[in-house]
């Protein structure tokens, strides 16, 4: 009967301590590459010997020949890992020490070859521990990134492209967001976290059953969820079952961004802004907002800014859309506090806020 013998070696590396007084030279012919893995705490053993191939004393309480042993780990460019060097701990075995590289230190690293070196103190002086008697001080560590199951990172989309309609109104779209990947367990639901900053307008989630993305893929695609905001800062969360959908996208409009030509007279007294309309301009919609910086009103930007919100325009036909056909401002509200006294003629800068990013998980 044929027998096959197998051997399991510990993750142990032999190191040579260059200590004075030894006349016999130990030659370590082969020094293997250490392997460590993402997803676990990795324990490495070092077997520290002298030139006579005898283990040197490292144990606490036994008059150790060397102390304060440290493991340095670097990338190929020589940059240390954030928590390197790692403290090496003596074991109960003479000359054998261990070090642990925590799982958290490797979580963001891709598969790659790293470099390592080991140093210690002898009689208060730094000494290098060598991988062979030819004083090769630098060894290699192979970081294997696919040996353990991983969780998919959230995807972030922060670029939007615009489609312009016949009224000159842009509608912004994110790039297509795949519903599924090549995965053992199919994705059942996607969650969208949409970050908004001072946003006025509408945001919605679309889904398409088309298997390829082209100019027609989202034509007549259903709106899975939508919401209209008024100067909102924060996140809007929307979760959807994948079902038959192949791709999603996030779209938004700021239907109050086209106005121009308005101006205002601002009287400042006792910190209060009293604003009257000087010119109504054109192209404004209900909900249009403008900002006048505090520095234009004798104050400080960000503290004394004046916000003007349009509540009525000429030619308003009962629905809130923006087009170049809409007319001048005739009703508005204001917010903000001033400083000092004075009278100013100002124009406001249209503000609609932004959709900063979409995080998909």
C-alpha cells in the first residue's frame, strides 16, 4: 500500500543575529517568502540563531542576548504600513519569537509583494537580524487578498451629465448603476444614499430592464421613487428590490435655475434686512433662490448672507416649471441678518444647491 507523507510547516522564518565572538559561519541557503492573508490576523514566527546555528536567548527573565525586537513591513517603494513597526514577542521556546499582523491593518490593501526587515537591541545598540549569512536583511511577504470571503465595498457615483430639453431646462443623470455582478448569491436589493447640499429641485431613481446601456436604455423607464426638496442639506435614502431590473440611475432637476436680470434695494437697520424689488428680471420660477453675499451688504460672507426666495412671477400658469417664457419676479421672501446700517443696490446669484454623490450599497 502506497503512503503519501505530508508535512505542515509553521509560518516560521529563520533569522541570523550577527553577534561578535562566533567563528563558525551558518549559511541559510534558501529563505522562503512569507505569506499573509487579508481577512485574518496573521501570526509569523521567527527562529533567531547565531552564526553557529544555535538559538540565542530571547526569553524574558533569562538574560536575553537581544531585546525589543521589531518587524518592519514596507511596500515596494519602501513606505511603511501605517502601524509598522510591529512588536515581536518572545515565546517560551528559546530563540523563537512571534508577531501578529492584525486583520484591520490589511483590510484596504490589494494583493501585492511587501518587504520586511527585523531589528533588535543588543547592549543598547540597534542590530539588524539577517535572513542569511550573506547579510541579506530584507525579505519578502506575499499578501494574498482573495483567500477569505470579502464584502463588496460601497460604490460612489459623483459625476452627472445633463440632457437639455426644448425649454432649456437641464435634467442631470448619474452613470448607469449595475444591479447585479458575477456573484454566487445574487443581489436582491440595492440601497441608494443620495447626498444633497442646499438643494432645491426634484430627485428620482429610475430602473431599466434593458440588458445593455445605450441612448434608449432609460427611455420611458419607470420612476421607482422621487422626492422634491426645498433648500435641503442632508441625505435621501431610497432602497429598491433588484427584481427584473438590470441597471439603475439617479436623476435630478433644478427647475428654478434659469432666472436672470433681477435686482433689489436692501436697507439694513439694527441687523434687519428690508428688501424691495428694483427689477424683476426674466426666466424665474416659483421657488427660485438667490444669495447676496454678506460682504456686499457691509457684513461677513457666510454670516450675513441674504437669501431671496421667489414666491410669485409674471406668467405663472399654475405649475412649477422653469422656462425662458416665464416672466419677472413679483413676489418674494427673504432670510438672513445684517450688521450696521446702510442702503445697497444688489443682484443675487442663483442658488439651487448640488447633488454631491450617490453611495450604492
